[in-house]
C-alpha cells in the first residue's frame, strides 16, 4: 500500500486530500483545497493563493488516474462543487459519499450537499452512500464508519471515517473529528485496528471559543490511547496545524508514541518536505508584504483545467 498526502495545513492550505494506492485500486479521499477567508482579521495572502493553486493542480492530476473518490463530508476543504478543482475529476469514477440526507447539519443538508450532488449529476460512473458500509475492490477492502460528530458536538455536522485494508496493512482516515474528543470517535479505530492513522488533531487555535479545555484534554488523552493500540505511523495534521504552537499541543501524544516506537509526524514531514504554516503565519506574511492577493481563491477552475 502506498499512502500519499496531497494537501494539508502543513503543506500550506486547508485540506486533508490523500491518495491511497493498493495493487487493486487507486483511492482519492476528499479532493479539495481551501483557505481561511479571514485569519487575524486578514484575507488570504498571495503566497497562500499561489500555494492553493499549486496543490489544487496536484490533486487534479492525481484524481484523473484514480479509480475511486471518497467524500467524507460537505465542508469545502473536503469537497468541491467545481469552485477550484474541475468537476471532470469525477468522470467515470466510483464515488463513495457521506449520506447527504441523514446525520447531517442544516448547512450541509440543505445547501452544500445538494449543490455538490447537482454539480456532479451524470458525471461519476457509480455513486454510493457510504455510511456504515463495506466495499471490496479485488483484495482491497474499503470500510466506512457510521456517521460520527464533527468534533465534540453536532453543530458542525457529521463525518464518516474510512479504513482501507489490503494484504499488507490498514490505514484509517478519520476525517474531521477534531482530535478524537469522544469515545464514539475511537470505536471505529479500535474495531479496524489500523497500523497507519491519518487524523486531523484538535482545534487548539480556537481554544476557549470552539474548543474547551476539557475537550482538548480528552482529545489528547484519547489520541494517546489510540497510539498504544499498535500504530506504526500517525499523521496528525489539518486543524491542529492551524495553531502556530501545535508542537506543544501534541507533545504528550508524541512522547507516548516515542515510548512504544510509533512515529507521529505531519503530512509535510511524511513527504520529507518543509512545513509551511501559511495560515498560522498569515500576520507575518502581511507584515513582510502588504499587497492583497491578486486572484480570488474561489473561481480557479478555469485556470486549473488549462
């Protein structure tokens, strides 16, 4: 099995886009990229926009040769109704999607999911609702959790987690569970027993606002417990890498992992690339160069299809 992170916060954008390739099938999870519309009261910097374009092109290229595409929920950093990445990535594909009707918050149920479903109508070869189901592709198994909350409560909706297993290993992609704050988030992980974990980490940059101290502590403790379940690798990225102090937040998890021989790293480190905390350093970017972004980060689809 080959696992390739395509776009994450440690690579400079909001995303968890990941390619998983086995001997049987090429699977692309959540092919989308986004930027924070405002951070520190500032819009995206041109460097962020340039990076978004670069990574969107990479996703587009990899998507063209994928067999299966998975959408774990309907936030714009996980799905794209054609704003940035052209919709022809879905042409002839098998598409597994989070249930767009059940266990979903109003924003996604009545706006985002219908917009996406209408945009891709007639493009994929197959569309299957994935929640709680198992799909076989040769000797590769794709197993989905039932819907779990997007974090500590249901305000931001629900996501599906996905485990991909071949004859060699199992990778679990948690999607947006915000650092595993509830035991409910751990159940699927414990049931599939992955050796490779891709998890988003807590919303520590919003501590005291969207994240309480209690939920942060519970999430860190739960991640420590999961590391002890036999993991070899854990990529912890996405939400927590929006925090410039992410290393101190994840220190207990890393120390536990080190004691048992599990490697906890960012997506950038996994790829042996430099960590680019562009959103977390947006204020610094504007202090060095105050020019506004020349290209709106929405509406790049025509450029990407050139």
